[in-house]
């Protein structure tokens, strides 16, 4: 009963905080525009960078999206480890998944959000740092070779539950939640794979196209 109530509170808080969108905030605050009406219309770091360039505002977007996930995930992991034995990983992954859902389907912005890769990246640091290093290595290698952010993001996301399986986890539900988080990132990138199939997907560049 106590765990059920705790998980409900964690889920709601993580979803609401995860729904805060750095790209929407900074596009309105700095440029008085709505990022959802520019570029690919996706309110995420990559589209923000493409539209406005890799500047202080873009780094602020990244920082906001990391912090809005890291804070509830860390708090949830600490709480679950103290309240229930050996539940740090579960608390982190559970909170992280709901932060990702909040980022993808935010109540604050009409349930139209981003693709959750940054939220997922912020989550996995608290689940298993070894898994994170593996995912980071795969991400940068795929991005460097192929130049497609979508492919690099999805490949890195897919590697997480696979590497976690071999590294070990404290609870089978941690692995289930990791699979769900990876699936969410991949499904949210479906439009990018359609563009790849048609040869219209943009390659990653540090330059601005605005």
C-alpha cells in the first residue's frame, strides 16, 4: 500500500516536472517565437540548435531538459532506497520513464512535446553509470560516422536495456522499465526514419540554419 502511494506520487511529480520544455521556454523568452512553428516543429534541443544555432540559448535548453529530469530522478532514487530496501535503480528508472512521458506528452503544452532522448540520457546516469558510458560511446560513434542525430539517439537508447541486462540489475522491473524507455525514444523518432527512407532527414551540424 505504501509503495503504491509512493509510486503514484513519484509518477505524477515526475510527469509534471518532466513536461517543462526548455526549447519552448527559451524560444519564447529569447526570440519571442514558438520553436514548434520552426524547422521540424519538434520542441527539442536538436531542432532548437538547427533553427537558432549552437549558442547560449541552445545550451540553456540542454541544461533545462537535463535538470528537469535529473532532479526528480535523483530525489526518487534516494527516497526509494531509504523507504524500501535496495530500490535505488528502480526508483531512478521509474521516475525517469515518467519524466520522459512528461517531455513527450506534456500537459503544459497540449500534450505535444519532444522525443525524450535528453530526458532518457539524464535518467540513465542514476540507474547505472556503466550503462551510461556504453550508451554515450555508441551515440558519439554512430553520430560521427553517420551524422544523423535520430539514428545515434535510437541506437544509444536501444543499447541501454541490452547493456543493463549483461551488467546486472537489482530488480527485474528495472529492466522492463529500461526497455519501455528505449521503446519510447525509438517510437518518438518514427517520423525521422520516414524522412531517412525518403532521403530528406537532416544531418547533424554545429552550424545554424536560421
